[in-house]
C-alpha cells in the first residue's frame, strides 16, 4: 500500500518514530519480539511481528477484531507458542530458537478482561495469592499495593462487594504483586461502562507509572489506546502497520489503513499538477501535503481529511460543493457527512449551534492548520 512521504524524527529497528515520552529509548529492551509468526492450520494470525518494548513504557497493540493483537499478547504470555520467530524477556529467550518457557515460569503478569478474581477470597487474599514470601512480608506487600490502587479500606471485602472499577484495581494490584518484568493487559476496560471506562484509563496509567512497571496492552478502542499509551502499534491482518507515539501515529499515518482506522477519516480524490492539487472542494497548493515532492506531479492521490479539517457554509445549488447527507449530534458539536459532486463523502465538525438541514447544499473550505497526509493511488 502506498505511504505518505514523512520526515522521521529518529527511528528504531521497527521503524517507528523515536519516543519523546519519559521512557528512555537508549535502555536495553525489557521485551523483544523478532519475526514472531503464529499459524493455526492454514490461517496466519500473526505474521512476522518484530518489536522492542522499553523499560517503564506502556505500549498498546491496537487494531480491529481478528488483526492478531490478542494472539500476539498470548504469545508473549506463553499461552501460545510461535510458529516462527522468538520472544525474549530481559536476557532470556522464552520462545523460539529451540526454547519454550511455560507461562507460569515467565516473569509476566496478566490482567484479564473479566478480572478473574477469586470470588471466595477477600481483596487482601486475592492480591496475596501469587506471593511466596513470609507472612509479614506478604502483608506488607499487600498493604503497599492497596495504597497504590487507593483501596486501603477495602482489604477485607470480597469481589461481590466491589464496583467494576474497584475490581479492576484489585486485579491490577494482584498482577503487580510479584513485581513482574512485564504486565500484560487484555482489553482491560472492555467490561466497564462507558463513563467508568473513561475515568479508569488515566487512573490505571497513573498506577502503572507509579509502580514503574513495563506494560503491554491490547485494545480495539482507538481513544483508549491514544489516551493511555506511550507508544501505539497499529496491527492489520497479523502485521504491524505503524508504531510510534500516539500523536505521531494519529497525525502522520504511514498507510491508508492506519489513517482510516484512526479518527473519522475521509479521503479526497485529488490530482497533482504544477504544484497544485485539484480536489472535489477546489484547488490548493500541494505544499499543504505532508512531505510533498515534485516527483509526484501528474499523479492521482487520496488526501486525508478529518472532521476538524473542513468547514461547511450554506451555498446555492449552483455554487455548492455538495449536500448534507447525514448529521450526528454529539452534545458539544455536530458531525456532518457531506456528499460531494465528485462522489467523495467527507465529515465536517461544527459547534452545536451551527445547524444544517439534511439535503442542504454547502460549500467546503479547507481549514486545517497542519500538513495533510496523502497517498498516491
């Protein structure tokens, strides 16, 4: 698939942009995947995934259902054995090159979707379940974790006495108790209602950062991945399409799949000629395109526009670029879908007081204050 021409700010072996978070890219990775492939009969679930995870970072595998992200997580955990490739934790090869370390012998913690708490044990007993130290050391560790997850007064309760968010915090504390090298989170917020899910994202990130743990999560929820992660690895059909800081992946998608998966992406069919690009909403300078090069003059292109890149204004039918074909009210704003004369359909974001009627003719202006991603066709 064609990619945008982008300017890198530094790359790793996986080709991602260098992190500008507080995670030091120069440190040796805690986890390394090299050419990891997992086949189930004739089906390839994971196809040649290579990635380093750095100490203290939260990396999220993001993608649609069936893209291979959960199988990748299970392979890291040891619940699946790779068909090819290797998994290295610290300085130990735990899968590949003739080795396979079972999950119970890997220094990895897992937080499952359904929390997997023992219903007959108290909160304290659940957290202490995986600890082997003496009674005093175990009690001290449990107290430390109860404070970390802000639940010091809930230690004697059982899971049925807890809210969904409290259950998640207990599951997190239990997984952190043995101080694993890597913590794996499998769709960690999927069992929470929408309001609680949003509130828990930042709370879980704060807990992980306070614990100093290296974490890998999987989700299909782009807002979740972008809001909690130090880096995001976008997967498609078993492979990583792009990996980098959330803002870099969102603002400079390297493939049309990544662009279309993140945000309400729309594409304007265009044609480059003499430093201009002709589109269904008019003609503008090609320098508006990220990394534009004259070598592409004469080429047909698809230009990525998101709802906040476009502004609609009422127009007569003769002067309109298109018509409103749907609108979605989301409280503070309306998201309008506009079908252009060219056949393209794009989204526009407007304040909630700016109302347009269905079938109303409108003209569109490009209001983006940043370079636009684009893809040669």
